[in-house]
C-alpha cells in the first residue's frame, strides 16, 4: 500500500513484532515478544517491505522503497543507490568506492580482475597502482613453474600483438622506455632513447646465430701471457752461455767476463688467435759493469724464411737492481696463428739477469672468446 503497512497474516491472533534486528519486523504468533514500532530517522520515514521475503520489513525513507542505509537488495543483486557512497571493509571511513583493510581473494575457474575504461582509449589509462613500498610483486604459490603472460587476449587466435614497456625516469616526456614485443614473426627488444646495456655477472650466451646490422663496438678486459727464463734456449757461439746457477729462474751469461762476448737467447711464445698485442714488458736485474743494455724483441715468423719484428724493449734504466722496461709501439699487432708463429729474442745477454717477459693483448674479434 502507498501510505501504510500491508502484510497478510497466516493465523488468527498474529501481530507484527520486531525480530531483534533494528528496523526489521515480522509476523508473530501472538503479542508475546512484540515490540513497538521503531523511531524513524527522518521526517517521512515509513515501515516498508525490504523485498527479501513476504514477512521481512524495514524502516524506509519514504514509500518509494529506499533504505536508510543506502543499500537496495532486490533478491539477485545488492546495490548502493547513492552514487557518492563508498563501501569500507575493515575501515570506518573509506576513501575510495571500495576500501578494504586486509587481503582479498577471488576464487573461480578462470578468475579475472577486469579493469575497464568507460571511454575507449581514455588518456587516463587503466592499471594497478602500488603505494608505500618499493617492492611491487606479482607472485605465484611456488607450487610449479609460473608463466607470466602478456597477451592481447586469452586465446590462441589473436589479431593484435602485445608490447611490454619498461620506463625510466624522464622530464615532461612519455619516452625513455625499453620495449619487448613479438609481431607474430620476430621478437624485438628496442628502446626509444639511449643504449641497451647487457651487464651479466659472467657472460651473455647466445644459442644459435647472431646478426648485427650497424657498427659494433665493445670493450674487453686485457689479458697477458708470460714467458719465464726457463723457456729460453741458447744460440751460443762460444763457451760460457748458460742458465745462471742451473736454476732456470733467470737468464745470465758468464761470457760477459770476456770483453765483447755476448750471445742471443730465444723462446717461443703462444698468444691467442685473433688478438692484438698492446704491450711488451721485460723484468730484469741490472748488474751493469759493461756497456750494453738488455734488448728484448718480439718476432713474427712469416713461415717463408723471413721474420718481422713486432716490437722491441731496450733497458733505458740506470737503476742497479730489479726493474722493468716496456714498449707499447707494436707492429703487425694482430695475431694470426693460422699463418704465422711467434717468438722472443733476447739480445746481448751479458751482465743483466732477465727474469721474464709479459706480453699483454686484447681481443679484436667478438666472435672469439677468452682463450
């Protein structure tokens, strides 16, 4: 009825009574336990049917069926009739339409969280926002391998590609991003600004072929190969040329005691292929009593009876004691072990002790790893 209460009893003597819930009334067998009509909350409030059952009634704002709480339950859905209302779960004063304190769980086969913009491609975007923590997590339950998929649609028949963009800091720009995408034929990693830097702890391993279109530059750690005194052999034309004290720790020529008697000594050296020599260094002890300096040469054997000098180190120190001399002036610096061999030559070994030679090189071909 429009301006009153209408409810049909089921037995003689029944009364309308409060069922213990504020604003809810029901039929009673008799007046036992009955209660008075509750006070309204505003002028014009009435007792109304709340549409949940033939004997369930609640205080209403007016005869239109409104509920003082703002909720409407029509049996198959519950709605807030005031568009400015908010719902709080675990919080008294929600600051969003739905404000929940605690974890949430959606359980359903094929469960989805759907975020939709009412306006197609609205420039506000749709998305998830993480606040107040620098760890934003996408987690599984660690019960199996988890595949995080980014797709235009959950189907095996897709019309559009998906693109993942990771953005860096910027000023007044929507740029500065790394893009990962697949166009159905090829996968692409690209950036709209700067370089793509791979910084592994060990190495980048590529299984298969690699094509680089454009110039390739790289930096590579320097490496060295050392040759000890024991590796040198004698080419003596007189007696007295020997390894000092038979210890093979340094080169020393007793022949210097005879004026103008000096001999050369030689040692093979194996430098990794497709590398470039950048320095030759000699470690020696100067015990000078005669004229001549230490001279160390690096040669390339051309395999045709000729040799090419790649570099020469001369003792320029007047220091008496252990010292080093080196050169970075190198000819024919790129090593080609398929056509040449290489060796060291120590000239005029006399009143110096040569302890060893260190040849430093870098790689000149990225297709060659460290040897």
